[in-house]
C-alpha cells in the first residue's frame, strides 16, 4: 500500500473559499431585466386619452370653475340603476 504525503500538487485547501468569493462576485454583478410584451405595450397605449375626450374634460372643468355646470339627476339615477343591475 502506497501512502502519499500531504503535499499533493492538485490539492488546495483554500480553493472552496476562492470559489465562494468568485460566485458571490458574479451574483452581485447580475442585473435584473424585464421584457414587456407587445400586448402590454398596446394596452399602455390604449390607456391614453384621445383628443375628443380631453376636450370634453376641459369643457367640464371650465364649466365647474365658472359655476355653469348643471347635473341632470335623472340621467345619473338611470346610469346608477343600470350599473347595479349588472
């Protein structure tokens, strides 16, 4: 039986520690990435108000500020009933 001494050329007791440090550096250098699908991009674009709606909102704001905005109670009541019937 042949027994070799502790001076093996392929044995490095600190190799595991060096490997752990290298792995830790690689993990800290990683960056998060995000990809947005085409469908999500379309949905983002659909959320933007068109010109006609913006104009309507501006008219209502001006009417409210000037005190000339009138609320039709019958229309609101009808829409509330329709909403809760669903």
